C-alpha cells in the first residue's frame, strides 16, 4: 500500500507542476476555449491539460519501476501498464491536435479506435466474461476485441461529455480510479494474491494525476484538460479494468467476503467498470437520445447535460460539481462495497449513502444558503 501511495503522490506532484507549462504552451499555440452559448465560463481558458496529466502518469510509471516491491512484480504488470500509457499518448496526441485545430467527430473517433486497437494488439483486452454461476465464458479474439473497443470508446466519450464544469471530469474520474484501486487491492487481499497488479498501479497513478490537475482546474479554472485530457483519462481508466480478466481468474473476480454462490456478488465485479462512470455514461446516453429525437447529430453540442440541469434547479457552480463528485463516489465506492462484502452493515451503509446524496441533491437548493457560501459562489 505504501508504494502505491508513492505512485499516487508522484503522479499528483508532477501533474501539478507540469500544468503550469501546459498552460503556457496552450497560450502560445492559441489552444484556448472560446466562450460559447453552451459554456459556463465567462472568459477564454487555455486547453492542453492532457499534456500535464500524461506527464504525471509517465512519471509515476517510471518511479514505480524503481520501488522495492513493485519493481519485483511479474513482467506483465509493467508491460501492460506501458502499453496503456503508449495508447494514452496516442489518444492524447489526437486530443492535442483537436484542442488546437478542432478536428471533426469522425476523425477523433478514428483516433479512439486506433488507440483501442493498439491495446488489443499487445494483449490488453477482455479475455472472458462471467456467467450466472460464477464460471467464465471465454471470448474468441474477435469477440474480446469488439467488446474492448466498445468499452474504451464509450468510456472515452463519456468522460468527454461530462467535462462541462470546472473540475468535474477530473474529479469524477479521480474518484472512479480511487474506488477501482480499492477494489483491486482488496481483491488481492481476499484471494491472498500478490498486491502488484497493473490495474492497481494504473488506477493509483490516475487518481493522483487527477488530484494534481484539480488544483489548477477547480472553479474558477485556470486551465481546461481539453480533449487531450478527457480522452486520455477515459482510456486509462477503461484500460485498467481490461487488465483484470488478463490477470485474475473468474473464481477470483467473483469472490466476495461472507457470500455464497449467487448472481449479485458474481455480476457486480463485472459491472464495476461501467458503474464507476455511470453518471457520465447516463449523461452520454441521454444526450444521444435527446439529439437524435430532435433530428440532430448525436455529436452536436447542447446545454442540457446533467451538470447544466443541476445549475438550473438552483445549485451554484461549485455545489453542482461537488454533487456530481458525490454521486460518482456513491456509485463507485458503493459498488465496491457491495461487490466485496455482504450483511446488514453493508446494506445499512449503502442506504445511508443514498439518502444523504439524495438529500444534498434535491433539498439543499431549496434551503437558504449561509452568508459565507453566498459570498463564495458570487
């Protein structure tokens, strides 16, 4: 655990420092977010935050290779992590070009598929899915490749869609990465397996990078991650989940403390990658349905995302972001809790989390804000 903390801190510190340089590069290349009707910022903000995030991830990877315990892990741990970072660099490069020159949606989709193909070529893909009884259904290479592309592309675009408020995407993904790290680490503890896994390494580094970037990206933001950042962190998060089926057996993935065989503990670990990003994925699905029903392109921008609706019902900018983070934490950590544990305490904890989150979402906007919060939100 201590070495993963080092990975987290290195990723955060390097990302924090590199963000200053990324902002300067963005200003020099005119990679700036102009103010549009659907935006909530009132002045142009530099893009290219993805460069700093990538630098933080690479720094964490390099340091991890030199740590006493992680450096002795099996070769595939760093090999798979390296493949993910190379694919991340590729999709980040596509995002950088988009941040500067504004690529069309199909070109960006091509870059996402190409990065997914790179993962598949080097063996970072789904190898099986779990059945109802906890057994595994092996996937032929074509099936595994198709499922991998679908998950990676969906996650990348979900993160991109939710990147509409200062600190929102970085916070949601950082929380998702932290909850996924907890799942991976506890899975090794429960199965008495080595603590060194690709998924834990990548998720710890990703959580740290997001925290480091948030210092500059929280409201009022001094820099945006842009497509270079949103596509990068979406790919790294989804790719880290892919490595589970390559490094754990079906019986290990379906293990939950205090549970016998049954559908719930078996299926939840499989759904965990989707559950972590359920908020942006729901937002993505609603956006596609909304736009296609109106006869518009599913990629056409609008101002009806979930975070826009939170602003409409009375939340301030900062409070809307905090609530989206809270929902992400409820779903991410709640799924981890239900996947690994059972019993009255687990269900009581989940119920309390849900009630608190609902109350903060729908009751707080109608309550008078304290004077210090009113001044802060102005």
